[in-house]
């Protein structure tokens, strides 16, 4: 049962409260990391509630169990909350309409809710007065909520309409509180002292003689961690962060290491071995018998595609503030998945989960790195050892050393076509680190062939929307990755590399068959079978992908690409976001100029068309796609590191070089507006950029690149191939 009068007002459901002063406080469990999620979710409620938007405020909540699973990632937030929050808003509207009608002495069916008022002709009563009267008390069961008829899309007044995000003023004037800003009385500061590799280290000896000479230094704590998160960690503690940072560098430590850490090339070599071995991996999706068709075919087209390690490099380095408040332990830190990290920290402290509370702060960049906040463990353990509040801050190099990167990947695709170019068989094998296996193994899914489990977040996107008479998609866990690093989720997750392989391969097929790459893709988007989509999340299926593609070809001037001067070319790529169950349809055309002497690639223009269904916050949606497209550009040409002896080669932004302002091309982004179910927007913009650029390079100079990032030397080599 939900609803009733709380201490401060009326709460039709736990997701918001209407006060007697008219304020509407929306409770948000999702993390705010630049995507303005509070505004988007509040507008979903306000739409059905018929609220005056000026009365709505956003409240980010702590980890009280009543909120259920708390996670922000996978472009899930609006999509997975939309129906629930819509019904919550509608419940409030219904209850207020009944109570307001009674106060007006009018039949409820003759009244309307609008702009935080119940109106009957020229008379009205505001939500504030209704709540203050105490006459709205209606409660709703789960069955009641499920039976509510939501407003038709034609009556929406907030969704699909522009507004200013609620969190913009505080971020502009500096009052927004990020994890690194939070302070409490008596707090000390700390910096971790990290071992040579993430795994298999123990401390033989340590000496803080030099650190003790620094004024303000307090002590060094050796972490004894029952969760085995911190293997050979120490923490330098001081009265200020600069002193802690300096002291950490002065502490001398000798380690015993188990070894086994690999380089990128070793991990990639293992990936290449795995994709060639028929006995490895499990089937994520299969339709028909592609292997028989491939074995019997006169000609099989093969391609192998690789990606190197990618780091997060978020602006705000990792940090966590931990302290004991009576029996309760409290943590303040930016956190994308509180529900998975809270039990880990409770185990480290040796306490019941009920005695641990995470506070929410803004995140100065998440992008998947803060989905698994294992860095809270050393903060909590150090605070326990010190017996006082402690804020642990990672230097940039610390953050980078023990990042949870997107692992290096190797993918092999084999395909067979008939005389018309139709796909008869498609076989896609991908070897990668599996984030879910390390972070939340309960979310692994059974393999379709019964060969153990697969990590859907390490293979999604490979199950494309092109028609194929038979296909098989296999996910292979690269164990050498797991003994070297903790593979994590990075913005766009698997489609960041699976779409690179799919869209490069389809482009190669088109050229092999002598077909225009756009025309060939259209021929494969017949929306047959499961590619026809399904309600409510993928209505229209591949037909909507065709629509965004046709529009982007028109906007980008695809028909005139043959008139581009030598060294310039256009490339096309399609994408559908992270998961088939919530596809965001996107098509991108990249125009590039290639220096044939150096192999340097300059992206001159990116044109993208997106169909994300209903937009809860259009301006935020545009910002999401702009940012993700630039990240896609950065991953294509500028980002990427290589592991050497278990650590990334590039530890700071002097050598790890994301896209700079001078490299930003002209960008043209269009949303196709409709009233379909809203889907994800945090990640889809990433996925089509790299293959569009790679395909444009081929169109410009005939160089086919299959590795990410695309380096000038690789372009030169491909030109000479």
C-alpha cells in the first residue's frame, strides 16, 4: 500500500511529496553526473501530476532500503523509471482531483487538474491548499497503480518540451556539492599508497621515516582488508590533502608480488587465440545454423577487429569520506551503483548493512568508473583505524593506475552472402574482459548453448538489426585480462567495440560486393522476424533505424560525396545503443580529410540523427548526444593506452590525450520527435562515431583500419597494403 500524509505533506507514493506550501519534492535515486537526471525524472512525474514546473524540486536520496536497487548506468534511468514514475504522478493527480473537487463542491468528472491546481470553470483550488487542508488521504495499492490510465501523448505539456535543468544554477555558482567538496568537523585527509599491480601483492616492509619529517603528517595505516579489495595497500594520513599527498610519496615500501600481470599485446594475443579456438566461449544469441553454411560456402568473408585499453579519466579523481556516527557508519562519495558497493564496504568494516548509509553527491564524471566504488573500502578502513572522519583522495596517477578500464578486445566476424548480397550466415566471436564477472556475477546470463554463462554487457551490440538467414554471437572471457586488471564498464560499454566491428564489417562487405555502403545497409534492414521490433520498447524495429539513416544521408549530402577532393571521404555507421531491449536508433555520417604523407586524420564534420522516443528533457538529451559523440571521436582517434607489467603506460593527461577543443569538428545533430517509449541517451552517441570515421578513411584513401584507436602509422600502413 502506498500513499498517505507524511510529516511534511502528502505522498501519493514514495517517489515524491507535496507540501502544504505547494512545493513538490521529487525523490531521485539516480546519480547526477552531468546528465541532469533529476530534471528528466522530475518532469516525468510532473507531467502526469499536472504540476506547475516552478513548484518542483529535486531531492537526491540516501541508501535507505525503501528505495530498492540504486544504480545509474546503461542509459537505464529514464527508460526503466518512466512507467513507474508516470503512474506515481498520475496517482497524485487522481487523488488531488477527488479532494479538490470536494472542496469546490463540484463533480470530479467536471474538474480538471492543471498547473498545480484543480479547476472547475472559473473557480480553482491549488495543490498547496488541498494538502494543507488534510483532505487528501487516498492511498494506492500496486494493483491500483497498475490499472491507472496514463494521459495520451497528445495532452503532454512537459515531456518533449524544453526547459532549463534544475541543477544548472548550483553548478554555475559553485554551490553544488561534489564528493571532493564534502567536509565534516574533525576530518583528516589521506592518500593511498598503491602496490605495483592490482592483484597478488603483500607488504614485506615499510618505512615512513621521511614522511614523519613533514609537518602535519599523522601516520601511515596498513590496510587489513577481509574483502581482498586492497591487496598490499597502505594509506598516508595527514591534517591536509597536500601533506598526505607528499607523505605518500615519501613512504618506502617493499612488496612481495605474485606476478602474472600482462601487457596489452599479451592480452590481445590471448584474445586472438581465443577467437580462433572453436571450443571457447558461450553463445549469447543464435538463430539457425551459420557454422554449417560457412563450412559449405565457396567464399567466406572474414575480418578481425581489435581495440586497446581505454581509461575513464573523469575530471573529479576518486574520493570518499567515511566516518562513524554512533552505531551508524556514513559514507559520502560519488557513486553510480550504491546497491552493489554498500555490502562490500559493510563486509570490509565487519558491520551489518543496516548500520551503513551512503550519502549522495554530484559526480564530477562517472562514465562507468563509479559503478563499482571499491575505492570506498580503503577510505572506510582507514577511518576505522584512525578513529575519526577521514577523506581519502586519489591523485590522478593513483586513479589511473587502478582504474577499471575497458579491456582490450579481439573480435572475429565471418559472413557469407548469396548472389544478391543478402546475408546467409553471420558468425561473431568476441574475446574481452567481462566486467560483470568481477563486479556482479549474479547478473551473468546462461549461455544459449549450455556452455556456462556469458556477460551480456561484454557482447551486447553484436546482435545487430541487419537481416541474416542465420547467425551466431559468442562471448569469450579473456582470463588474462582478469589476472591483470579489473575490467570495468566504460561509457557505451560493449557496443563501443562491438559496433566498431559490426559496422566496419558491413562496410567491407558492401565494398566487396560493389555496393554503395548506404544502399547495402538499407537492403539489409528489412525488419524481418525479431528485427521487426516489439512493443513497448522497440516499436518499429529496424524500420526506425532505416528512417534515421535515410535522414542522415540527406542532411550530410551523401549523394554528393563523389565530388569531394582527393584525400577526403564520407563514412556511414549505424548504432542502436547498449541493448536490443531498449534500442536508441542512431545513424552517423563522418566526413574526414586524410594527410596521405603522415596518415593523420582530421574529422571535418559529424552528422547524426537520433530517434530516442519521447524526450523527458530535450536540452539534456542534446547535451548527452553531443558529449557522447565527442567521446566517440576521442575513442576513435585520440584515446587509448597500453598496459605494461600490469599498469597502464599513461598515468596522466600529459600523455593520455583525449580529444582537444582544436580537434572538435562541425557537428549537426537532429532528433526525430515522436511519442514512443523513451529509451537511453547517455551512451548511444558514442557507438557509431568510430566506425563512421574508419569507413570515411577508406572512402578517402582506400585504407581499411581495423584497430582502435586509429593511429596515423596504422593509416599509412593500410594505405600501402
